[in-house]
C-alpha cells in the first residue's frame, strides 16, 4: 500500500469586484479593507436594499454578501462584526 504525504501551503485567494478591482484575501487581518473595497460593499447593499436599512438588517445582508466573497465565508465572528461596524459608518454616514 502506498502512503501519500500531503503538504498544505498557504493560499492567497483573490476576488474580482464588479468594477474589475482585486481584493487580496491573503492578508492576515481581514478587517483591513481599502476605501474602495468598503465603498463597493456598501454600494452593493445600497443598490439592492436602498439607503434606509436598520443596523440589524444591514448586518444580516452584509453577512449574506460575505458568504459569496472568497475568504470571507470563513472569517471569525469578531472580524465580521468589526467589518460590519466599519461598513455601517459608510452606509449610514456620520450625520444620519
């Protein structure tokens, strides 16, 4: 019987945004999104659901969106909460 040794190497995942940009998921802290990446995520939610979602509905929709982004479907709860709070600031705006 043959034995096989499997070596697991770190993999860098790339997601292509609708505007053609690339998001690198090989970063160690997934909460570090660029301004363009944050704006793109918020624009997706705004275009589908409008600008008046409650925080709870916004967070639910953002979590569903994360499931479709390579690498984000496996982030920790604390990372997703941090990202959602950052994105809420973009969505809700400072004076709303």
